[in-house]
């Protein structure tokens, strides 16, 4: 019986995806970082395992950049601007000054300790310098960390990719014409134009999602992802940074009252997992286990310098102007996780035909494995030792909205969190606008139409109908009551 190669490939892809999903569960139960599990899957089915041959570095580079964009989109959508804004000065310093310090320190060590030419050493430094959004988001979201250090690491990992991508592409290019001014000009153009494209696409997306009522809730996640990818590809077409554009679009949309928000976030989170699994498995396939032992001494040298010298120095210099406390600097130094970004960037010199490119890839691959195994499992104990854990953190209230186009109204849905000041509050104490009505309350699987005296309980689910113009103020009021209670309280309901 003849087998269609496309169907065989689809079956193999589904099997690898299921193995990757199962690896997530195993990783969570054992405490092993999921990144290592994905890479192990790639190695097991590669040339030294099941014998699958994969050596297409150009395809890896292109798919890798797309996967990184998808991971950044997921991170941007789930990042709250209120928590990110105070962290931007420090994160900006880490993404520029700190990045430069890390590149130079690692390059100096590679030149002196490994005998690499300066251009190759700088290329290696640029490849390993950036923190990784996928690793940071996945690790920190499960850790009840104080807002500032978590926001700094998330913002840094979301903004340092564009500059380092430009640096790696430039260093991997032609040998002639490379100057500091040319490099600075290229970076400024890519960041500025990428930001403009991102802001423009975000504006169009916000208007579209506010005014257009789509016939199915499943279309909203697709629309959000399409707008973010439009920002990424639009900026790339103009020769600018697609990462900057995609992250800004996602950040803007994630901080507006998105219709069907939980569905959107759930879908994009699934896409982010798919990107991570596919990316790391592909990188594991690309690695050559036979070459890796020879690169181990160099990887240990570079990793040690990066972890114990370059990163702490970069954090120290970046935090001087912003006054970040010393204990938070210690956590930022240890929390600069590496992951997919350095390995994907290590494919760029191979594609460009740079001398010693395979050695760079092997060093980076082993370095990421070693640093992930050391850093990720120790972040939580370190945070507790530095007293940076919030034990009784109150989570933001998630309010889902859906437009009711013909009625010029919106339907809001939210669930009363277990830890929330909403518990015990009467309906009238919410003090919602006159154009707003609590239409339905679902409690213990039973539906009821509440009166103004009904007290809310944990896990109550409410449906609220409001005039479209009041949607934002209603959502803001609910979030305020969830955090601070109904202040000021009045002795009886108005009227």
C-alpha cells in the first residue's frame, strides 16, 4: 500500500506534539525545566536516536524567528501595563547598556580563553547575551514574585531580542563596512520603525475589535493573532524589527477591554506552547550529539563567565541610575534565563557561512542546557531567601466582554476570585451606573436573577449587561471593588 508522505509527516508531527505535551506534565511533576524535556525529545528522535536527519539551518532560522514572535505575542498579551510601566527604565537599561556589557565581557573571555578572533568572539557574546522570553515567562508565571523584579525580567526579555538580532545579523554579514555608527544607525532605524508600525497596527486593531461584533467568539482569538502577526510581518517588510512591532501590538491589545478575553488568552497561550514545543524539538533535531563533547569545556567557560561575571556586572551598571535594591539585583542577575533565543541566533552564522559557526552553535547549545539546569530550579528558593515572594497576592479580576451589536451594549462576565474583596459585597454596593444591570448569577451550578441585596460569594459567576459607553468604567469599578472593597460603604442602597 502506498503511503502519502504528507500524511506520514502529519502523523509524525502529531506524535511529536503529543510527546512534547506529555513532557510538560513530566517536567512539572519532576521539577525539570520543560525546555530540557523538549530538547531531549529532539535529540532522541534525531540522528543519534531514531535516526531522523535534519540539517536545514535556514529553515530553522526562519521558523525560529516566527516561533519567537509567537512567544513574544503571548507574553505581551498577558503583561499588565500598570505593572510593566515602573519597570521600563531598568528593563531599558538592561536591554541596551546591560546587553552591551554582557557581549563585551563574554567576547573578552572567548578571545582570551578560547583564542577566538575578535569578530567571532563578539558574535558568540551577542548570541548568548539576551535573556529568553519563553524561559522567563514560563518560569516566572508560576512563581508569586513581587511585581517589580518580575516585571523587569519580563520587560527585558521582551525588548532585548530586537537589538541582539540586529547585532548578530550584522556581525554575520560581510566583513567590510562594519562600523559602530553603521550598527547604531541600523539599530535605531529598526527599533523606531518597528515601534511606529506596532503602534499603527495596534490602533487599527483596537478600533476594529471595539466596533465590530464578530458572529462567533472563536473569531476573536484569530483576529488578535492576525493583527499581531501583521505588525511583525509589516515591520519586517520595511526592514525594521518585527519583534518590537509584534510585542507592542500584543501589549496594547492585552491592556484594552478585549471581547472574549479569556478565550483569546487561552488560544494564544496554546499557540505559545505549540511554538515552544516545535521550536525546541527542532533545535534538538538540529544538534549533532557527536560534536557536543568537544565543545563542553568551551561551553563551561563561557557559561561560567556569563553567569558569574557578565550578567551581575550588567545588572549592577544598569540598576545604578534606577536605584533597584541590592537583593533585587541579586535575583535579576540569577534570573537572566537563556533558552530558545540564543540557540536560534546561533543558526544565523551557520546560514551566513561564517567560519567557526558550527562551533558557536555547539557551545551555545550546551551552555543553554547547563544554565537552564542550574538556574531554573533554584529561582524559587532564591526568591524566598531574598524575601521577594508575595505569599498572599491578590490576582486581578478577569472580566470577559462580548459586544451586543444591535443593542449598542456589551455583556460582561466575571467570576468572583477566592481571594477577593468582592466576597460578602451586596449587588447594590458595587455602585454600577444606571445603564448597567446584573442580569444573572450562577452559583453552585444554579442560575438566579439576583436582587440588589444579594451577597456575592467566592466562585460566583455573574453576567452584567451595560451600555457600550460605560463598559470600561464598569470593568474598572469591578476591579477596584475586587482589590479594595466597596469604599465608601453606605448604610442602605440608594433609592
